[in-house]
C-alpha cells in the first residue's frame, strides 16, 4: 500500500497557490492550505479530490504563523512537501514606507519564519520516517524579478532576490548535513493572477502549477516558469547596469 503524501501550501487562497493545491491534490497529495482568507480556502479545500486542512495565518505575525504551521502539520499527520508561496507585490513609485514595509514583512520576514519552521519539521519529524530516503521537500516561490531592481517595485524585486539567495544558502547548508531535504527555487515570469505586473509571455496559474509540480516530482533545485523566462533571467544577469537602466 502506498503511503499518503501531505503538502502544505502557504499562500493557497488564490492564484498560483490555489492552482498548485488543485494540481497536487489531483496527483494524490492531501493538502494543508494556509493564508489569511479562511472562507476562500474552505471553498477550495471542499473542491479537492483528497483530504484537505485549512489554517488561517498571517505570515507577518511570525510567531503565530510558525505555531499555526506546526499545528497544521500535526493535524495532517505527515507532511512531505512545503511550498512557500505567500507574497505581495506593491507598486510604490512614491516610495511610501508602508508598502515597502509590507513587501519586506510578507516576502522576507514571513518567508524566513515559515522556511525555518519547515526545515525544523523536516529535520526532526521528517527524519523519523524511515520509509523514505528524503526527509522532506521545501519549495520557495521567488520570481524572475530577483534578477533586477525595477523602479516602483524596488522592494518586491529586492525581496525576491532575498528569497532566491536564501534558498541557495539552505541548499549549501544541506551539503554535509545529516538530513536530506530537497530545496527548490521557483522563479516565475508573468502569471495571470491579481499580483501580475505585466502580460508579456504571461501563462495561466494552471500552467504554472503544472510546471511547478513537475519540478517538485523531479526534485529540481531551480526552475523558471514558464521555462523560456530563463532567457530573460540570463539576459538580465549579463546586461551591464548602465544599459539595464536605459531599458527598464
Ligand atoms: N503572478 C505573477 O506574475 C508572479 C510572478 C512571479 C512570482 N510570483 C509570486 O508567486 C506567489 C503567488 O502570487 P500570485 O501571483 O499567485 O498572487 P495572489 O493570487 O495574490 O496570491 C498571493 C497569495 O499570498 C497570500 N498572502 C499574501 N499576504 C499574506 C500574508 N500576510 N499572510 C499569509 N498569506 C499571504 C495570499 O493569501 P491571503 O490574501 O488570503 O492571505 C495568496 O494566497 C508570490 O510569492 C508572488 O511573488 C507571481
């Protein structure tokens, strides 16, 4: 008999997180949905073909969010996969403090609060499960925006650069560690959600979810969604700053 797999998605109430909840449930995962909009998550959960759990959490209340994460994991019994997807992308050309603070609070503080909780879970509870070689899988949703500083979205771009570099650090930390946690960085281009900042090469949340699920299945370390965004990321990395400033 195959063991039931469990996945927690933080930021599961809309967009990419919602589509990924549906995709992973179709693949047989039981889903723990976490975000602030409880009713919306209940509705999504009720539509899933597998068992679902809902945890109301605001990742900016870091202590509460971490406690909520551990409670959710305990309720689910076993969690093999954690996807950290919660994010905000305020457009703030006037450089007001509140939107900048919000981007950092959700995308950086909230992200690390949950990433450390997930790693702690995998390195303790995950390690006790000897039926699998892998102690767990952590997936972080960053962005192609990690590769440049965009005017008006400076905090968003910087926060995503933080996410990508932080995940790289977690992978480096894995080398020589006793635990075996697979860590995947996802860098989407434009995905058709409320947060989307453009429509060039935009894909649907469902297409994004399919590609993320495939990367999870293959235990990839890094993936662009859709794949052709890698060209943009490479171009951004290679273009001199003075030229980028003229173009963007
Ligand atoms: N759409 C794009 O073009 C694009 C491109 C690159 C990367 N991304 C990244 O993809 C991720 C998902 O975004 P999306 O495009 O699917 O947008 P979305 O539909 O707005 O989804 C954002 C998710 O984050 C959750 N969230 C926001 N603030 C939160 C908080 N304080 N506490 C807990 N959850 C919170 C939201 O839930 P509640 O509001 O219910 O809390 C929602 O579930 C983000 O990290 C985003 O940066 C998106």
